[in-house]
């Protein structure tokens, strides 16, 4: 099964490429090649059809025009009577009217069988889920989907109309919601079955990790798969890893990112992207529980397999709260629109809680290139956790400006002395913790020279004077000019341009706050990476709708 792109999408990208010919994802292509490129990319995703008894019929899909007619016709009638409280949902109504689900009408048939019972109300289900998220903690359902479907929606004709139904008899049942959510997960769901058993004690111990002075996790120097290995795989054209979230990322792009691009909220010609991860706790026991068939009198009870409500969850370090947590890491790529003062997620990726952000970014940027159909960043802003040579080399290969904070614990290059670290400006720091003194430029070596602060008279004493700088001139360190990607990126670190662009990195922190707190992701009682990914996508769509409403792009009813 494959998705045939809408002509409007192809023409939009063609105009974008014509205005500013850029690198499309990871491949360079002209405007005449953009259409075939998108078709080839979508077919290459190899989406597997779910084996079930439901089929998708296009004639049962509620179009945007049909939805608008229902809302306007019934909305006027309900607005005349205050008891229906239709006007109290005016903001949500404008947001839903500005969400055109027809963009995915040709995409989702690939997730249904070619035969069987016809699937009904698919557009209404997705619209209901988005409305539910927009109204988190504002209705009697709070954050409970069961209460929303069985009590809140049937009890409010105003909400029923906003979903796209004209009466409560047309509302889809709860099981249809979960069937819809499970279809877009591109991996086996057997591990989430109640009969699935895994070894006991798999989550009983926190990992043996070292916490740095800055409160962040120190990455292992000899990991089984290093950042350099991931970059090598990406440069060879292979996917960085299997991505069961690919379909959700495509849905998010067509429903959220692409419409925001068309409205100018996302600058497709000069895009600055920031990346960061945040801890998302899973409200389950890390120890699992015995199946009902395993009696307490069983002599092998301690070694029997257990059922884990969230088998994907693991132990991770929350650097914000300075504590261990059991759950997942949500890594996002975001952008900021300075004109409208809004921050928007561009890609959302759930990973293991133990995985370091330096690797999370590499997996995310690879997914970004594969699932956004030509959207190409000009600048990448990252914090010091991403400061490694492999990331610089990858971004240099793609022609992207890397704006990454210096990590003093990381080596500057393959030949850097082990006892020399660096500050945020890229200046060397001696083993005693003192900044070395800048001593001009050496034209012969084409390098900037730094001397021992003790020999230059900047400090009075040093505990390593005898072993580190025994000579009268003292120890010297040379930093090659324009030879090290860390200290000499495309945009100089000490320039005002660098500071202005890097200030946009806080977009990720603001989006994190919106996802976790405003939309309560960290409080949702959901299980499994599949459902976490789906709800994160819904929240991301709502954040884009909020931005369009704030910018005034959504017309009134």
C-alpha cells in the first residue's frame, strides 16, 4: 500500500523549491523533481496493511465541506438557546473548522484491509480526539477518554456537533477509538497483550550512570552503538533505526506542519530548528505483576515471567528535577516564529529513557528528513549534550549551520590532550580548572595559541605546576583555525549572528512545557510507547491549532 500525494501538496513544495532551491531532506533536487521525489519517498516507507476485518471506503469519509455545513447549520440553531452552551466552545469551533482532515483522506486507506466491514466515522473519531485534547481538564471527562466517549459527548449536543455528528446516535463507540489509534503503529503490538510475559526483574535496578556536575547524565565513553556509528549509517543512506512512529509523523506533518508552513508560521526557506528531550514518566509499576494463573503457592513464582503494563518504559535520569524516573523520553524538533511569538513542534519522537540526547537527535533528524517530504532546516540549535564531532560532521555534510553549545567534558578533536577541557566559548581550560590565556595567532601553525595562566601571571599558584608546566614558558595549547568544526562552525561562535540564532533554542523548552503541563501529557494514564506516540501527535496538532488561532488565521463561524 502507498499514498498518492495531493496535487496541492506537490504544487506547494514546487513553489517553495522554486523560490529557494535547497537540499530536499538529504537529497538535492530541482523543482521539476520534487513531485517524483515525494512519491518515491512515500512508496519507500513500505507501509504494511493491518490484517483485520475492516475496510476503508472513501464515500464514508466526512469531507471538510460536509463538516463545515453541519457545524454552521446546527451551530446557528444551538446558539439561539443558551442552555446548549454552543457559544462557550467558539474558540474550539474555529480551530476545528481550520483543521482540514481531507489532507489525509488518501493516506489512511493503506492501513485498512481491502475487504471486510466498512470502517465508519473515521474523520469524526480523529476530530473527537483532537477536541478532547483541546478541552483537557475543562469538561467532566478531565483526561479520561472512556468518560469522554461514554458520558461527556452523549450528554452535550454542542460537542456532538463539533465532532461532526448531528445526534448522539451517530457517535462512534469507544472500541472504534482504540481500533483507530492502533492502526498507525508500524510494529508488532504483541508485547502489549495482557497475556504477554517478560522476564522478572528486567526493570528492578536503576542503571549505573554517572551524573556530571551540571546535573546531566554523562554518556558512556564506550557504548555499544556510538554516535559515530549512527552517523556512518545515516551517511550510507540507511535508516538510523526502525521507526514504528513513521506513519504518525507523516500524519502530523500533513495535519499540522504543512498547513502552518502555508500560513507562514513555519519558515520553509530559512528554517531554524532546535532539538531537546524531556522526561515523560509512566504511571506503572516497574516490577510488573504475575498473571492470574500463577498462584502464590507456586514454588517457581519468583522466577516466573511477569506482565508489564508498559513494557517499553525504563529507568532514566531527569536532569530538570535531578532524580531518576521510570518512563520514556520525548525528543522533539521545534521552531519559533518571532513575528507571531509562537513555538511549534515539527517532529515528535518517543525513545527509551536511557538513551542519551546526543543519539536521540541523530535518530530524530534522520526521521525528519524521511517523513517531512522536503522540509529542510538551515540552522540547528542544540545544547551541550549534543556536542560531539560526529554530529558536526553530519550537519556539515548536509550543509546545515550547527549551533551547538560547547560541552567542557567532551574532547575538542581526535588529537586533543586528555587533561584539557573547554568552556562555553571554546577556550581551553587547564587541569586545575583555570582558563588558559589567549596569546595571539601563530601564522606558521595557522592556529590560535593559549598559554599556562600561572606562567602568564594570571594566578598565584597551581597544584600541578611541577608536572604540567615545568618549563619557564609554561604549557601551550594550539587551536587550529578553520580546522575544527566544534570551535570553527559555519557561523563564528563569537558573532552576534550566532547569538541571535542560538537564542531560538529555547523554543524546545517552551514546547516541552506546553506538552507536559498545558496538555498534561505527563499526567495521562496511558500505557505503551504506541499510545504515548499517538497522544503526543494529537497534542502537537493542538499546539499548531493554538498558534494559528493566536496569529488570526482562523476565521469565525
